């Protein structure tokens, strides 16, 4: 029937319109040879059955193309667009079956590749590229998270999830998820950085293998000025001692070692670290045991820090004056701070004041601060048999020389005043808290000794260590090590 909306096809003698194919593709799946034997799972058929399935699909595809050619002779011009849509739909449908068949263990069926198939191929490549980009972003986010940069990690996680929401489940890891997280790594190129355990011996070996002119460093750019590599080793070591200075700024020495391998070798010089240990512990550090190097002793052995201030804050509430009104009772919240700074030469300063650290810390930079209430003295380190390091200090108020006023007692008889001298004895225990080392001082003793100069007698007043004696915590001050007055 050339004028009927449907056409007679040789399969089952039924009249099927193109719209029926497009509207319900699953409705005629049982009768269409192009869809027969395509929804099988992996392992459901034997290899012989698979070859029959492939042959039947190929024959079905040829029959479908022949039917279209025969139907094109009798179709009307208005049905050309519908026929093109039908052909594109069938090609797309066959192409969608191919990935499912390959994942299920079946061989792919070759089919005609029209414009629609090429567009699908391009779309598939774009999806693969997007997934690869998401994988790179996700791995970068994991790396940032391991390094502690949480904000950067969140940014990369968000970008990866926006590209592929389930990218986390598509990445192959090289460690078991049940592990403790130590030694985690991803599939990447070989990384030889972890094989370098002893950088000092490696750099010394590389320096020994150089040619006749042995230099600690080489200029990176051609400059007209004299480069620092021209200086001899003795001059460089003297400069490094100025970097450490008399304040024992070993932190700056460690930063200087990051410049190049020659500076790294100079910064690991045992003599510099030995001198630093002698400045801190004196004769008690003659033996290196149980440490393997002087640098390890300086870093691991308990000591007070010199590049900052130990600060404590104490708060209490006291009752105010009583008023005539019985319904009102005044209470005052009192806050005050204690500051302690230690010097490598054994001197110590302590100040108790209600002023905040922002105004007091700059005054503690020198050994002669312009503060009347400050206490000056000396300290020593003591290590008991229980491996607890304690700090004992004796402090006195700064002496003020006052001129003698002879006219004050000109017409009166001078009354002799018994002169006294006050000294404060402080005992602290050195501890570590959190990630920082030796950053906490706990009170164990505090007393005031009053000495009468006329008789030589001394009266001792010991204070009870209660909650008012809060621990002192270390705060690093960069300005304390900004200048060097003397070399090490």
C-alpha cells in the first residue's frame, strides 16, 4: 500500500511505521532480529553460541539495511526526514549495545558509522578526558591534604567532584584501604627521593668528585660582581658563626643550609654545634654519648629557648569596697602577666605586670630594659636522675643609685634605717607540650630571701605553689634574632 502510513516489511508480514520504532524501541524487541541475543551477561553463552549471536546480528543488520533500501523506492518525499531519524536511532542503539557487550565478555559487532556514530565517539573521548582531568585534580588534593594545606586540598576536591562526582571510586591506589596511612602512595613514576637517607655524606661525596677547583657553590647567573663562591672555606665558616651569633640563633643556620649543598655542608660543621652545646650546658656536655652528633644533642637534649619569651597569664576575682547600698556588691576581675627571658650567657629576666605582651615584649629585647619592676639574675639547668630537667634562678631587683641629699637632715637628727636586700629564688620544671619542644615551664618553687646587711641574717619566706602560679609558655619573637652583636 504505497499511500498507507506504514510499509510492509518481510519480517512476520507486519506493517510498522518509523514512528513506532522511535517511540517504543523496546516494544518490538522480541520480534526484531536487530535486537535478538544482545542482552546476555558475561559467561551466559558458550563461544559457539557467541559466534552464532554475532552472525545473527550481522545478518539482521544487513536485512535492516536492505529493508530500508526497498522501502525507499515506495516512500513519499515527506517521509524522508523520518527515515533519516530512524536510521540514526538504530545506529545509535547498536553503538550503545557495544560497551555493554564488551564488558559482558561478548565480541563487538561492526556496524555502519554514520554522522551520529562519529558524534558519539567524540563525546566518549571528551568523557575520558574529563575523567582523567578529575583524577589528576583528586590526586593533587590528596597530596595537598597530606602536606597540611587543607584549604588547597578542599579547592582541588571540589574541582574534581564537579567534573566527575564519583571520581573517588574510580582511582586505583597502591595501598590497602585498611592500612594505617603510613607509606601511602599512588601509581606514579618512580620516586628516588626517599632513597637519600644521609644527605650530608652524599653532598660530601659529590663535592669530592668535582674537578681540581673545589668550590662549595657555583653562580647560577653570570654577574659582574664577585660571587660568594670565590671566598675560601675559612671566611665562609666565619660568616656562618656570625649568623649563629652570640644569641645561638641555630634556626637561621638551618634556613641558611637550604641555599645549596655547599652551604648545607658548612651548616653541618660539628665545631659550630659543639660550641653551641658548650654555651648551653657548659662542662656537662663533654661526652657525646648517648647522642650521635653535637647537632642531635642540641636538638634533643632539654634546654631553655633564647629566641623568645616565656609568658603566663593569671586571672582571679576579688571583692571590691562595700557601698552603703546593701543590694550592690562590687567584684573586680584582676589579670596580670609574668614574663621570663633567658640568655645564653646565663642571665635571666623576670617581670610581673598587668600590661599585655604587645607593650612589654619589645622592652625585653635588651638586657637593660627601661622598666623599674623588672628582676635580673642568673639561672642554671639541673637534670635529675629521673631525666627531668629543672631550671633554678636567683633574681634581684635592679639597683638604683640615688644621690645623697645632705640638706634633708640638716636641722634634724638622722635616724638610722636598717638596710635590707631582697632576692627571689625560683624553681621551674622544663616540659614539652604539643608539637613544640621545651616550650613550657611549670612552677615548683618560689621564695623570697630578705638579708639584713647590718647583722647578715637572712629570713626566708616561701610561697605556696597553687593555681595562681600558672605555667609559662614560650612565644617566639623574631625581632630578638634580627641583629647579631657578636659571632659564636
